[in-house]
C-alpha cells in the first residue's frame, strides 16, 4: 500500500503505546491515538475505525491484566458486559442517522460535575465499601451500563471516566472501578469494531502494528495501576478528566 513508511509505523506505534498506557487505567487514550492517525492523512471515518480496531487490542489486554489480578468483579461484569455491548451497537447505528455534535455541551457539563465531585471527595475510592448489589442497584447498574455503552458507540469521549465514576458510586475503590470499567469499555469497543469492519472502515496496515504497541502500553499501564493503587489512579483520573473537558470545550467554542 502506498504512502506507508517505516517511520510512520514507528510513529503510530509510539503514539499507540502512550495512548494505551493511559487508556488502560482511566480512558482518554483516543485523545492521543486518533490525532496521530489523522496525521497520516487517513479520512476521518477510516481513522476512527482504525483507532477502534487498535484500541480493542489494548483494552482486551488491560481487561485480562486486571482480571488476572482479581481487580474485576466478575459477578457483576458477566451481567453488565452484554448490556454495554448492545448499547454500543445501537449507538453506532443511531449515529449513522443523527449527528452526535449536539452532545458536546452536555458532555462538558457532565465531565465537570464528575471531576468536581471526585476532587472534593478526598478519600473517595481509597478503600472499597462495596458489599453486594441490592435489586435496585442492580437495575440501575444495568441501565447505566447500557446507557454509557450507547454513548460510547454514539459519541465516545469520556466514556471511560463515566464508567469509573459509576463504579465508584456503588462503593468500589479506584483500582476495582478502573478494572470493571475496562471490561465494559472493551465490550462497547468490540461492538463498534464489528460495525467498522462491516462498513470496511479500517486500515489494517496501521491498525495491526499500532494495536500490538497498544497491547504493550496497556500491559504496562494496568500493571502500574494495580501495583500503585488509588494513589496513582485517582490523580490520573482527575488529570484526564480535565484534559477531556478542555478538549470538548475547545471543540464547542472554536
């Protein structure tokens, strides 16, 4: 394929490693990987599909890493995983019919609320207070998993932050919340990839090497999060939330 050079592949692999390192814990890696792909000259729709394909390889790795360390609650995830998948699939279908741009102001407001709430609750997420699901919490968790999955397929920015915030709200510590959120984020990403494959919107020459770099980045990022705990995840979560807010504000105001 023309216009593909070793330098370009190495650039994408470097960007993919950094993106996955961050994304494996708190999300937001697309702020690095997607612009990198756009710099190659790919059309936006192909860049989006290529990014999702590579990101799935990273999110799968971080999910397995958290799972092997016991940082994913499988009793909950086995019910919420298909809801996030279905929600994302419907979101991808919906965005073909309805422009997603009207969501940007609402997303900024929601991210600001999440960030302020997390910042003011100084010890929130340091220790897990989760002691099981009531029927009401289970229903609400199902609705939230489906809704954020739909949002991820429909628009996307901040989905990882919203998943983490939701798990913090029901009592998980930051590391368990990050692990659970990566599992659901993986589900929503798979649904999006299937759709991009169907529409032939993936550049595999870029997606595969970038995806392998994302595997390494996700492995390094998730292991560091598991080792360092909330003292590492909490400030990274707040930092990426501020970055996401800034990016969405820029898009709204420019």
